[in-house]
C-alpha cells in the first residue's frame, strides 16, 4: 500500500519522480522503492566478487573486469529503469560468464577478445529479435523441456566448475574425475561457505550470499589463503578490457555456434526472469502478457552489447530482482537505486580483489543448486521429452561446454520425435537447429 503521508508531503522533485515512474498508480512510494532497490542490490552484489574471478581464468585483468562488472550493471540497470520502467536489475550473468571463460576461451581456444566479440554479436542479434518481434516465434519454437534442461545443465556446469576450483573434485587418469583431498583448507572453507550461504538464504537473511563469501574469505586470512589489501580505494583502470573486441574470426562456423549459444541462453534466461519477476510484482496484464516487453528486451540486448564493449561477459536480467519486488518494488525507481549502488561499489575494488577462488566457488555451488531445480519441472512421463532433456543437461558439465549440451539436446530431441513417428512435434526450428549442430559436430 502506498504511504499517504509520503504523497501528501511530496516536493516538486518527488512529484516529478511520481509522474515519471507512476509511483501512485503502481501503489508504491519513494521510500518503498528505495528499500526495494537496496534489497535487490544486496542479493546480487556478489557478482562483483565472483565475475572477476571467473573471467580471470580467461586471462582477463581482474581489476578491469571488476570495474566493467560494476559499470555494466549500473548503466544497463539504469536503461531498464528509465526506458522500460521495471524494477529489474541487470549484471553479468552467472553461467554465461562460465561459458565465456571455460568453454569459449579455454576449450575452443578463442582469445577473450574474440569471446567479447561473440557476446557483442549475440547482443546485436537479440536487439534485432526484439525490434522485429521475432522473439515470440523463437521462444515458442523451442520445446519447454529443452528450455528447462538447458537452465539445469548450466547449473550443473557451474557446479563442476565450483568443485574443481576448490579442489573438491580433481582429475584422474582412469575415471576422469575423482574426490580431492578434503583435508585441505580451501576445500573445507568452500563447503563451509556453501552451507553458510544456503543457511543464510534459507533464513531469508538479506545479502546472505554476499555475507557467506565475506565470512569464509576472512576465515582464510590467518592461513594465507586470502590477502587483505584494503577495503576502499580509487577504482582500477578499465583500459585493459575497454573496446578490446576482436572480430577476426567472425567467418568461422564454431564462432557462429558460440554466438548462437550466447544468444540462446540470454534470450530464454531473460524471458524467464522478466516474466517471473513481473508476475510476482503483479505487473502482467489480464492476458498474462508483459506490457512494455519490447522496451524490456531492448534494454537487455543493449546490456549485452554495452557489457562486451567495456569488457565483461553477457549482461542480463537478474532473477534476484524478485527480492526487491518482494520488498515492495514496483517501478523503475527500484532499478535506479540498484544502479546507483553499483556505481558506489566501484570504490570497493580492494575488497573484491581479496576474495579467493574457494569463496567464490561456494557461491557458484549455491547458484548451481538454484538453477538445477529446473529438472523437477521436466515432463517425466514421456521418454521422447525427458531423454533429450537429460542428455542436454548431463553433457554440459561432462564435456565442459554449454554449447555442446545444447547441440546434443536438439539432435536427440529431433531424432527421438522423428524415429518414434511423432513428426509434428519436431518443429521446423528444432529440426533446422539439430541439422546445424550435427554438421558442426561432424566437421570438428
């Protein structure tokens, strides 16, 4: 409910804010929106600690990535606020950053500059899909169970990355992977951090993920597994990653597959996030449609392009925005507050720099659990639906490639439907994508 006292005492400036964001019409106040913005920020600010650690694996400068993460989040969230007027915050996406570092760079052997070019191209394609209203066709053409499997598979991929970074899982010449030495402090602290983060979030502690990361980081200080370098300082230089895109491999088929994979994950994650958050906020119309969907999608496509230009993996809408909605956020003013707080975070680079791999791995493992919940929603009464979904989800972590999992999912889905005689269920879009992925695998 809106606070009548706040309305009655509104100044001229507040009245402008009310008119621009439609606070009164949305049943909210400036105070409520500010609280909601702070809530959203605290639930997602862990990304400024985790993203530099992940992208450092691709050879990127951690300080520059930290700045790029904060700036991309701030600018993209502000665009969502002012253009689409939704309480949705954006930042470099989990899963997408792991795909960037561990698949595109470390597995496919592209440079991080070329990977940034792929992110930018995916943003351009997303923009075109949004402008020409092709989004509905693309989203509706992909089977629901494959969408769920891809989300869950990304979660499993994050999980194995987290376990590997903390040395809980290590390589083995016979079994490929095996249990690491759990007596080592990084492994112990990672598991402790994971349990702490899960417990804090279970108890609805605001900023539980962030608190968990900081606590296990501090626990590692006396043992030399983390180094204190300060808390506040002037932001590092953005120069090492700014406008470093390399389009020299644009003609390669594998590069195009990478672009498509970035696009595919971003489109479906973004659509699911927007619908989920706005549904909880009661912003869908009587037909269950999202007003200003085009503006929201254009904001998200801008985020991907802008983030790539300044030096980070795909920037996208965050499901953590639901925390702000639960606190009463209903308009873009919530997102404005989040954007301003990300700008403030720029001055905490030393704190972000001291977070060790085991602490960010604890957060990764927790996010992995959240994403893998999609497996529960798969239709388990039809083998032609769940078998390809399982193949897609399982092969992502086992091949260390989200793109490979997506490809095998499409191939097995189309084949299962055709061989079982259910031709109509193998839509043209699915068959075309299956053929393209099959061709790609045949030539590599």
